[in-house]
C-alpha cells in the first residue's frame, strides 16, 4: 500500500468538470442529477487508457465561504468514506481538493490522510502544461513502445515455457505485474511504467493470520543496471528465485 508518506509528488494532469445539466445546486446544497456517472465514467476510462500512468484519484468540492480547512462533514464525505475504493487502487491515502472564494479570486487547497489517519494539508504548485512532470505523467509506458512490446512478449513466453502457472496483468498507474508460481510458492514481479529507468519490484506471496501479505525481496546482486531493455531477462530472475527457494 502506497501512503502519503511514500509519495514525493502528485501531478494533476486533467480536471473533469460536470455539464450544467447534471448540476443540482441550491442555497444550502451542491449535488448532481442522475446520469452524472454515466456521463463521467466513459471519459475517465478513455483518459486512463490513453495515459495509463494516471488514475482518477482525487475529489474536488467548493465552499461558498472562505475556508482553509475541511469540515468534519468534508472529512467524512470526501475522505474517510472513500478509503476502501482508494485501497483497491493500491493507495493508502486519497486527495481531497477544496476551492473557496478569496475576494474576486479563488483559493485551492488540498488535503490527504497520512499513515496515522491524520488530515494533512498538501502543498500545491501550479506548473505549465509543458512542465517535465506533466510530460512524464503523460508519457507512454515502455510496453507501449515497439521495442517494449517485443520485450514483454519475449519474456512472457520465456517465463511460460519454464513456469506453467503464470498470470500477467496491468494494475493501476501503468505498472505491469507478473505472478509466477515456483514450486509451492508464488512471487510477484512488478515492473514500473518507466522501466528500466525505474527499478522493478520483487515480492513474495505469504498468507498470515487469514490475510495475504507481500514481503519485499532484494534483487540479486547480478541484476543489471542498464538503460537497455534487452539486458533484462525475467526468466533468469525467476530461475534465481527458484534456486533461492530451495536453500
């Protein structure tokens, strides 16, 4: 689980705004009319398909009065009732944006819970669309490139030829995940979207006290430190795990 303390920067690349026909605003409330999810969800799904490194992972609301903090209702409605959904995305936190008037302008605030469930104010910085952080968030993951797709197919076939039980899928935020069964044990190879510039992660699968846990494993000392995909071989990594499991 990725918590607020593990996150260096959050980059907001898109803001989806409801069409007027879905707004249900009054003097004492702000809400949406039926059909807003059917309106939004296809746009969100298309956005994530195009940019797999991003996710819809924040809520935004506004106050008609000047405010610099969340109310107890905000915390309950915008943060703590969303914990399970965010955890299904691999996050142990969530982000709640608040807009409030400040004279003729508006202030934008962001809040998120830390590992102790304390609400923390998150610093906001506005950048241009051409900023390196925006470009990185919108860049194609390695498996969307021709060489990356070939590398994925080749390594998947190598693994399947040696370890018949193999699951391969795409979790959130552009990561790729291989679950390999070696003897009675399972291991998870997680590959970040900017691999090999980012190191992959290796986990064992364990079952303790009725729950699955995933202890992190160190990569072997011989594992390459290269910017070339061709220098990395997942079968060799799995075979190393197989030898280590027999010790």
